[in-house]
C-alpha cells in the first residue's frame, strides 16, 4: 500500500464543527498543552519564547468546532480556564494546522492565502510565526509508518550492539 506523500485538501464535514462546539474544550486543550510542554527544550527552545511569557493564546479549529485557550508562563504552557481575551488568536481548518505541523506549508503561505487568520497583537503574531518557522522539525514521511519500515527499525535496534562504559 502506497501512502500519500502530501496531505489531501479537506475540510471536516459541518456536523463535526456543530458537535465540537458542544463538547468540552478542556480535553483537547490539555492534549495541546502537554504536547507543547513535552517539546519545550527539545524541539521548542525556551529562549526565543521569553517574549511569550504571560501571553494568552486562542487556537480556533473552524471545521472541528474547537477553541483551545492556553497561556505561556515560567513553568511552560497551561490551559486558560477563564473567558478573558487572548493576546493572539489564530484561526484555521484542521487540515491547515496539520500542513503547518508537517511542514508542507509555512505560516506566510497560509496567512496570505487567508487560510490562517491571526488576530490581536501583531508583533506577537510575527514572533509566533518566526518561532514556528525556526523550529527544525524533520519532514514527515508517511512511508516511515508502514509496518515494514517500523519492523526494520525495530530489528535494527534489537540487533545493534550495546556499548557499556567501563
């Protein structure tokens, strides 16, 4: 089975958005915050994020009906539970967020095509965009998820000699 090399263009059907708007937003927000915190110091260097300290963000996923509110502080990312205003709100479809994450498209392309909307603090929006652009993620290769590839990598690890320090 050949896996697609690019993410297809899609929008979730309207019932997903209607359902998503009615569901609690805390569980997906907690998943996002946990992912961001796991990336801190690894994929997300802390130093460039210093200007984000104390800032509040809203991530809207239009076709999923999700509105994720979170903030960045000294101890990392955390969910925002009150209805206070965000310093920066980003709005896009789930497909466009995935394309950004998978490095298929950059924030500028999505922004100028009006597929990624940023509202609020313009300077903060530029900082977030530049931070996203500066993250050195490996390009996602769906072929690496095939059972054959996974088994080959597992086999390599199992038969690789272990080095014990003296």
